[in-house]
C-alpha cells in the first residue's frame, strides 16, 4: 500500500498548491484597488476554488492515512 501513500502525498501537494494560488489571487485583487462590489465579485470567484483546493488536500491526507494504516 505504499503507492497509496505517495499518490495521497501528490494529491495533498496539489491541493496545497491550489490554496497558495488562491491566496496569491486574493492579494492581487486587493492590490488592484477595486471598488467594494468589484472586489466582492472577485473574492466570490476565488471562494469556490479555495474550497475545492481544501477538499483536494483533505482527500490526499485521507489517502495517506489509509495507506499508512494498511501498510
């Protein structure tokens, strides 16, 4: 079950990369100096991606734990 650990680690890193990308996207939107409504619209787009990246990271960590338990 060692392959499950490595696949889970890769999935977790992909989720972490998505979270970092969301952080950078929000920082870029804040630096633009947009109005409140435009900034809110930009942030609402990022929220869905943020939740998806968080879910991907959690699934990857679950894969790692299951792989360790089965090893």
